[in-house]
């Protein structure tokens, strides 16, 4: 595709600055379309008069104009390198790479920065990229440049021990490694590295992060019954927490982010149907989660929902469209914390000696269905997992007490 994209550094005449000069920009031309890109850095602002720019681009520039011409050549050389690395050129993808000044296409930090910027801008994606970069900077004692070839299987094993010594939980470490692995795949797609430097895999000379299955304490049906029958003071904090928790449990274990983002257009006559926020921008196949509306669900919506039932209005009064992404994140986190605090109080009052959170509701939904004989495939679809193997791992730790009950049958004769 590179021969179809031409580059040039030109004066951008559409915007004259107060000092009478024009900014110099990198111009790309592709399929008769043109796009301009800023080339300024934190140390250098490229702006010139027509006369100055003519001296820079003349066949034999002198002094500082010659130095600027060399800088322009290096910028174009970098642009051409990026263009050649693309299998399918697009102006947006080019901007992603050229936008990080001074970055090297073989620099791990460069790709982690891309993922971080995407998350901060869009509110979805890889939120672990930023702490992963910080961890690598501390581990390698390198702030600005870390090449892919330096991250070997041996180094990853050392990194694992380093993170463990810093008190990083195994589940958190796995998210870090998933983020790092994803930037390797990004660089592979851009043809900037070869599979020879890819350090992950099951072979003895590759690195495989240890599998982690955390123990979840899902509630049993009789414990959920106690919560369901508990009667808090009407419209108290406990009453509010119970409603949100029961809604999560009854609605396929819907997490709080999806709950808070539900809109009335998602609420049908008999079913709720929505796309998980976690997958709506990343999954190739967007499969909606469908939840039958029971009397209990309908009652909570009527009690807690916004009175304005316009299709684009949120069901619950937690977030609004005029909030920024960061404000929405804060509001939802606050709702989770508030619900968890008061559900803890309810648990103690009804005699449930377990840590009760909104996440407990999700696991309890899956556990009770599993123990009722419902297939893992159905549970996987209900939870919105893209792969049934995720659900199998998810359910693993639920079965221990159930296995103990089954084991008793082996010595039933003792009765």
C-alpha cells in the first residue's frame, strides 16, 4: 500500500498565527484524499513565513534552514516507515502511530501508550495498559524505551517474581500479562516484530503465566431467600441496596456498569435485551443478553427507575449523558461501594456469614443455575461470556462444597 500514499511537509495556509507565520504540517495523500498532521514536539514548534519556508525547501539551504530540512526529512522517513508497516493503510491508524512523538515502532511503551490513550478517550478497552507500563519501567529501570526483543521468557519469569514480591495479586498480574501480550499481537500485525521474539506459549522455552482460579463464595439458595425476605425500612439505604443487589441477581448476574447503563429502550414488554459494555466495542459478534422480566424485576424498575421513560433515558438514576466518562465511572463506583456496604449490614442481620457484594450476586446467579442442572452453555450465554471455557473456569471454585455433599454418598452405608 505504501506506493499509493505520498508524503510532504507543507505550510498549512488555512491557519495563520498572530505572528504572521503558518504552521508546518505533514501532508499525506491517499486515493485523492489529503490529511494533515501536526509535527510539533514539546521542544520544537514548526511555524514559518512563506519566505522562511522557501529557504528551508530550497535545493541548497544554509545554516539553521539546512538543519530544519534535515529534521523534515527524518519526519517523512518515519512517516514512510509507518505507512510501509501497514497491510491496509488508513489515515486514522497512521495518526495513532505518528501521534506519539519520538516513539519507536519497536518500543513496547509506544503500544501501551496507544492502548492507554484509547481507554482514556473512549472509556472502554485496556485500563491495565498504564499500570503495566509503569511496572515495566520500574522492573527494567527504563523510562523511555523498551524493545520487544528485551522481554524474553526468562525476563517474564523474573517479572512474575518481582510483581509477587510487590504484593500484586495473581488475578491482577494476569490482567497485566494479558495487556502485555496484546501489544505483542499489535506489533505482529503491524509487521514490526517477528514471531521469533514472541515470548508466550506452552513450549519449555516460552513463558506461560500460572493459571489462577480464585475462590468465590457464592450464596446458597436458602441464604438468598433470607435476603429476599428481609424487610428493611422503606426507602432507607438498606432498602435501596437490597433492590439493586436483587436486580443484579435476578437479571442474569448483570454487573453494575451494565445495570447503570440500561436505558428504557432496552426494556421490552417481556424481556430486557442489552449488549455488555465490556464487549460492545471489542467483540466481532455482538450477542445481546436477553433477560425475562419477572414480577420482581418489574417491581424494582417501577420503584427505583426514572419516571421519565423516554427510550434514550437511563432506567436508574445513577448516571446521565451530560457527565464525562470519568464522572460516570466515579458515580457507578460510588453506587457499587454504597450497595456493598449496606448489603454487608443486611447479611449480618439475616445471619449470612459471607462477604456479600454485587459480584457475589453474579456468582450466585451462576452457581444456583449450575446446581439446578442448567447447562454450562446456557449459563455462559446468560452471563455474556464470549467463550464457554471462561464460564467453566468461572464455575470451578463454586463446586467444592457440592463435591463434599456428593462424596458422602460413597459411604452412605454408614447411616
